[in-house]
C-alpha cells in the first residue's frame, strides 16, 4: 500500500511499546499515521539479536512508498487520481488526458495536450522485427502471453534506454529520455495488443492510423478488414475510453507493486512493464472479470439466483466480483461502468447476463450475510459483461486491462525514480526451517517423498516408455523406481546388457 494524505490533516505523535519479555518501553515516531518498520529493530531481548521484525503476509497493512498519484478511502468508497474523483474524470476527460494527469501530476493545457497526444500517436508504430517475432507465435497463443513477451522484447530494441548499459542515473539526469520511453510504451501497447488479437483470429495485422484518437485507433487496428475508410462507432470509442480511465490506476495493487519492485533494481522500463503485466495476468488480478462471466453463465437465469446465493452462504461456491481488499463500501468505479453498459447496450443490444447481474447485486446487497461481511460489487463485476457485449473474447480481457494500466505503472515508475528514499526492494522473511544439518552420502539418505520429482507424461510418450532407448551409462546416482525403470529391469537381462561408451541420443 501507499501512504496518502487524507482530506484532513493527520497528527504526528509517538507510539509507546512495552516488551513483555524484557519489561523495556520504547517510543516509535508516528508520521502520516505510519510508523517505520525499521524502528522495531531496536526492540531486542539480547544485544546481539537481530531485532523485532513486522510480519505481514500479502502486505495487508504495509506501506512501501509515499505517493501523490492515487488516493483510496475504502471505507467511504472514494477513488481519486491526483485529487480528482474518478467519476468526474470518466465523464469529462479522455484517457490520454488522464494518463498525462497521472504521470505529470496536473491537467495539461491545450498546447501541452496536443504535443502529448501527437508524441504518443507517432509512437504507435512498432518495429518490423517485433512484428516478425509476434508472427512466430503459435496460432493459438494466448494474447496476454504474446503481449508480455513482446513488451519484454522491446527492451532489446532500445539499448540507450537500459540503465545497465547506459548508466544507472540516465532517467534522473535526462527527462527527455524518460519521456521518450513513456511515449513509446503508451503508443505501442495498443498496437501490440491489436496484433495479438489479429494473430488469434488468423487475420493480417493492421498498421495504426495516428490521426485517429487513442481508443479509436485501437478499435480500428482490431477490426478493419480491407476498407480504406473504416472508422469505429463513436459510442464504442467513448465507452472504451471510459473503461480505460477507470482501469488506469488503482494505487499499489499487485501489478503496480510489481512495477515498483522490479523498477527498484533500476532495470529498463520495458522489463518493468513486462513484469507488471505478468502479475496482472493472474486470475486473482486481471483475470477476475472472466471468472464473473463464468459465474453468471453458470447461474443461467434470474430464477436460479436465490439457490445460488444460498450455496454461497453455505460455502459450496464462490461469489465472484464482490468484495475487495481495499473497499469496504461500493467500488466507486462501478457507477461509471453501469453508465457505460447502458450506452453500449443501447447500440448493440442488451446482454442477457446483465439482467442476472443486476438481480444478483440487488439480492446480495440486501442480504444480511453479505452486508455483515461488507461485500459489494467491484469493478470486475460489470467490466467483463461490457467487454463481452462489445465482442471481445474472454482471453482478451487481461490485455484490455493492461493497456490503460500502463499509464498507472509508468506514473509510479517515474515517481519512484525521483524518490530520495528509493531503495531496492528486499523484503525480509521469517525462517522456520532446520539448522545445522550434516551432509549424508546418497546411499545413506532416508527415502525422499515419492512426489518430490513427480510430473506427468503426454500420451505421445507411451511408446517410448516401453521401448529400448540405448544403453545409458550408470552414474553414482540411482534413479527412483518408476514405471519406466521397472519395465527396463524386466526387458534387460545381465547376459544381454552391455556398457557403451557412446553418448545417449538427445
């Protein structure tokens, strides 16, 4: 988590701690409602002890940076980018303007925005070698895997952007170089995403049109066939722009924390973004809206909702799209998504899953079971339905999440680089393993767990499992008993087994 300034001034003070083991009392300074974890190091039983550590699995209550980018009040359901409420920005701004706000800390004037927009759109073109790389993926490659790999590969195209090659302080000394990478990443992300989509459906990649708007160009690259005058519908363009705004940043979530952690080593921003995108790929993060769709499809109809809710309360199934690590009230992004859904449905027709979703929300939030647990719909509950209604396959959902989240990732990366307290991320652990073990020879060791090296075989290896693979020289290590080695013992006999000096086949 980040520490943020609230709408009222926080008081400073001290925290008094008495260690019951020694009877000693310590004072720890309080600043911005936080205390430094390193202040606990002075709490010891013996002078040569390491000192007290703070254990927080999953970082439930640990702040690792000070940030001015995004403010969240989970109890009140507030989300602000640089002090601007999310619903105001979604209704009145554009995604590229919001990206400027997140990265630079203020809204641009018209000249600044024109320059910003032009620089990003000029950088929507990707290198032909990168296109060749993407075309070499399997025909059924997951778009998110293609996106992550392609972003990572971009680091090899720009060696001047790599601090390992050009100097650790290149970004703190050269603002133009830092901005150049921001233009490149924001510009090329939708192009890479569109190429991954076109690859998935077996169609040739489209070149960007940098005279279109950011989201308009993305939709063009997705859908244009051979037309010279194809233009996406303005309702869909604006709907996607709003979706990009609400997904642009969300404080120190899993992927943004990854961006900061990888970036703390001062590696290039392309590697950082690839790492952050990989974190977002997980089903507990960027893949959650797909799980909501599956849940709604499994419910099937409004009539089945009461039985479904009862099964959730009996812990027989899970209610997806409800609850949030931070929010204990309505996710403020949900209201924006409800508006976007109606705009999309007015153009494309109402998705039948929406009726199930609305009724499920109504029954769940009126049930004391969910009220007591403060479970309310989150952004994933409606975003998947909207994307599905717009014609996106479910495996594109995390890709659609990654494009706008790049703005937040880059904002945190730029802020981190200029943080005087920046240190390479190196969390501590609580060691609970063994000590003072003595090395034992292989013949004297106890039998290891049978699943220590367990794996599985494909059906294609069945013939090889019962066939001769040559006379493999023995080594000092004994192979564990497997179906293969047992079969070999039956096939081979002392009279026919010989030792060969030739190498085994690869």
